[in-house]
C-alpha cells in the first residue's frame, strides 16, 4: 500500500502552507534560544493512556523548557478534564481526526505520541504535517517502511523527531556509554540480559495489528538499546528463536517469549531474551578488564548497578522522562538533531525485523544492514 495514502498525506497546497509554518516555528525557536530566558515550549500529549497519565504528565510538571498545553484524545470528556487539571484552554483539546488543525495553534510546539505502537506513524505524520516537532514513543513504529514514512514527513516539514528512549538520559546508562567509549573495562565482549513481565490481562500489546509483535517490540527493545550502548555500535548479525508458547490462546498472533543473539563487528556478542511470561530485568556487559551489571536495569527509577570496581550509585534526577523531554526541547531551541533521533528508532526497527526474520527461519543467521 502506498504510504502517503495510508497515512493520509495532505495536498500539495496544504504541504506548502505547512512547510512555511514549520519554518516559522523553527525561526521562533531560534529566536527563543538567543534570549536569556526563552519561553517554555508547549507540548501536546497524543494518547492519554497509562504511560501518559502515570509518567509523562507528572514529568511535565518538572520540565524546565516544556509545559503541557494540549492533548489529542479519543475522549473529549477526558481531554476537557485534562485541560482543567493542567490549566490549558479547551480549544487545545483535539481528537485524532482533528490533529491537522494543530497547524493553526501557536500554543503547541511539539507533540508527544503515546498511542499503541502501530499508530505512532499515523500520529507522528499528522503532527509533522501540522508543523510540530514530534517525540514518538518506542518502538518508533512496527516496520522499517513505516519508520521511513515518519522520517520523510518530518524532513519535508522541517520538524525534528525524537524517540521516547528515556534511559538514554539516565546517569548509569550514560556511564555505560562512557565505559564503552573510554574502554576502562576493555571493549565489552560478552553481554546478556533482557526484560520480561507476566501479562495477565488481554490488551493491545498482545495484538499484532496494534503492537506489531509481542514482548520484543515492547520490552526486548530495552535490552537491544543497552547492547548498542555497550557496544558503541549496531550489531552486524542476528540469530534468534521463538520459544514454545505456554499460553497460546492468549498470544495468538505474537510471540510469548523470544531469545536472540547480537553479533558486533569487533567480535562482541550479546545473548538476550524477552517474554510476557516471567520477571527478568537485567543487563550485564563483560570486558577483559571488568564488568558492569544492572539489576533491575530498565525501570523508571531505582536501578541497581554493580561493577567489578564495586557498586555504582549515581545521583539520579527525579524523573527520567523530564530529562528526556527537556533534552529534546533544547535540541529544538538550539536547532540541532536529537541524540535519540528518528534514525536511532529506525536502526532499532531494522534490528527487530532481523530478529523476527531469524526466528521465522529457524534461527538462521541474518546480517543486519542498518
Ligand atoms: P495504554 O493502552 O495505557 O494507552 C494507549 C492510549 O492510546 C490510550 O489512551 C488509548 O485510548 C489510545 N488509543 C488510541 N487509539 C487506540 C486504538 N486504536 N486502540 C487502543 N488504544 C488506542 O498504553 P501505554 O502503556 O500508555 O503505551 C502507549 C505507548 O507508550 C506504547 O507505544 C508503549 O510502548 C509506550 N510506552 C513507553 C514506556 C517507556 O518507558 N518509554 C512505558 C510505557 C509505554
């Protein structure tokens, strides 16, 4: 299917009008960046589910450069309740069908897409065509082709795109990246870990049409990200296998448990697993001169990190998400790319597709061309 028709790309006339709004927004951002105390950027949350309610809304009370000024929701009543609670005007409550009208709203500079995985492209593209910068939650989409459509929409509309990889801004993961770069423990040669939880209630995460896959899309992506941080690179090859389902009636068209190995160009290897049946939450990387282990590794807080030199207990800010959102705001204000860019989201989708391909082909080694 043609991606433009699938995601409802606007007409050429709309395109030109929206291009100028995107440029105006950037110019505004540039001017704001030059001032001593730039105005806060306005953000609209698109999708008011658990993560938006439980994590992002509280984070947006802590952000220095961004404030919540709108929502996009399927429930107008819910949107109006959010407007009252967070003190933004009712005109800033949109439905998914009216997102294009964001183009006329200067209150909103960026949109944070927090809907089910398969809807990230549609909502990201709608926001981009309305001239708004975008954060898309992870996974960026459910296919590389959809990632490409998102990247194109953001490029032609001259808006920035970032992915909700909150741990990229967490101090212990910063230290992991530094160790990888400086080689204190030697290059990390062996890695392992993963993330799992036991899903007890049926939800969109167990439906391929909305989730794109099972725990790999939702949870495994954290271990995949950590491995790329520890290796300082994307893998060159993947082997994977799906384990037999214990609850096949529950996980009808997605995997319940999957294991995979990532091979890196320098000979490093990582063995990971993810499941909707279990309680794994761990990441470990070993080099010739030392090791680092995160357990729990991927939570919103309370990470425990040990190393061959002893425990690593760095001061952490009150909200990973506030740091992540403020970093993107600085990228907008300073007109530079996010370090957690759409290109990174696409890279991870290439890896995820390789994992599924290998598992589907009985564990065949699949070369990764990112
Ligand atoms: P959720 O089910 O609690 O919320 C999803 C929201 O999308 C709901 O408000 C729902 O009404 C809306 N929605 C719109 N169209 C829908 C449709 N067709 N079907 C179902 N829901 C629809 O989910 P969540 O836990 O908030 O997750 C949302 C996104 O955030 C996912 O992509 C998930 O991977 C991501 N997430 C990220 C983190 C993180 O730590 N970065 C944590 C949790 C979730």
